[in-house]
C-alpha cells in the first residue's frame, strides 16, 4: 500500500519530473528567468499535458507504437491551439518572448514518452493522480527557478523592483539557467539520498530491536 501511494507522489517529490527524471528541462533553462514567463509556461504545460494524456488514454492499446505516438501528438496539438489563444489573452507578449519553447510544450516528454512507459500501465485513477503530481513537479521547479533567477538577475519579482545590492546578470541568460538548474539537481539529489539513508537507518534499527 505504501509503495503504491509513493509511486503516485513520485513525480512531485522522490522522482521529480525535472530534478530527478530530467524531463522538460529546456523551458526551465531557456525561459525560466522571470515569474511572468513561468506563470504562462505553468498554465500552458499543465493544461496541455493533463488533457492530452487523459484523452490519449482512450486510444486503443493494440495500435502500433508509432501510430499511437502520432495520435498523441495530434491530440496535444489540437489542445495547444485554444491554450495558446488564452495565454496570449492573459499573458500578452509572453508567447512571443518564449518563442519556439512554447509550442514545444505540445510534444513534451510526459506526453510522448511517459504515456507509454509509465502512465498507461497504471489503472485509470492511479494514473490520473500520478499525472497530476508529475505536472505539479514541473510547475514547482519552474516557479521556484523563475523567482530566484529573476530576483538575483534583475532585482525584481514579477517585474516589481526589489532592493537588491548585488545582481548576478548571468542568471538571466540560458547558460545561467543551465548552471542554476544543475545546482538545484545536485541539492535535490543530496537531500533525497540523505532521506533515503535515514529511512534505511530507521529500518535497520527496527530490525535489530525486533530481533
């Protein structure tokens, strides 16, 4: 029971979509330099991915793999159209600023890879929750990265000036995003390994006491 519950939450915590699985990292690196960018990407990614995977789950499993991937891409592309329109309405200028990385959300790894290797091997209810937490895993990293990079690179949060004495302008550049994400991945894996060590230590102590 505990293993089943853990696998549902993995996309957010133990196997974070970005920090652990290294999926959908390009938008985080290239576009996650301001909170406004992050908000637009989080909205688009969440809506496109959730509805694409849920609708794609009804595609017959007996179809050839290549055919199914094409169908998944068509489904996500159709969902992308209204999402782009809404994003342009509520986040004016952001879609143009993000550029090619915005339409690439329609063919992100959770849709074209994780569907077959992970989600569609689960029962529908478990799949739904696992998908939601995988999406939240990306959203959390995207927002956290954007807030820190915008603050340190530009001295602003959501375009509002914050009193910062020292700025690191390189964090606003793609190479800065790459370095920052690498540091986050390292810190995340360190914390995860420490937590795993503690779990193993507790189990070993319980076994000793039990004997």
